[in-house]
C-alpha cells in the first residue's frame, strides 16, 4: 500500500475503481478511457463538486492522468480521456506502467495542517 492510496478519501477510491472498470485490458483503451465529472457524480451518488474534487485528488496523487481534456458547450459534451498509470499506456506499443502514484508524497503544508487539526481544543469559551 502506498502513501498516495492511504491519503485517498473514500470518494477518490471509489472513482478510481469506476475508471478502472472501463479499462478493457492490455493493448486496448488505457489513455483513452472516457469519464466525465457528471458521469462520476451519478455513478458515485455524490455532487458534481465532490466528483470534480475526486478527479483532481486522483490526478494530484498520480492515480490518473488526463490525456485529453473534455468540455461541455451548446453543441454537446465530450468526456475527459484518462490514463491509469498503474497499467501500461495502450497508445504506445510496449510502454511500461508509469506508476506515478508510487513516488507521491503529501505536501508539507498539508501535514502541518493535519497536525494542527488533531490538537485538542479547549472547552472554555472566550469572550
């Protein structure tokens, strides 16, 4: 288990499983896996903002790489295309998995914030 995986919240973990379920197998569609924020929100039963945060968190931790950004306009929408770095890039023959998540470290300021949050608070009121 990597530090990146233990830092994922439940929505991020569920989203990664959903994206990987769309991967057909070796030499198929990795790097071209379509998944939009709206689809994720429906599949995970969360709001669009929570789904967007989950995608961002997975990208930040190295579990997903956006190969083509999607968009939505009056003509219709197109989902972002994703690469799962723990599987080989099917767009390049013989490419090995990137495994970018394996070298992820939590940001220094995030560690300090978590430490501050875990400190006990006084139960006295200040006026």
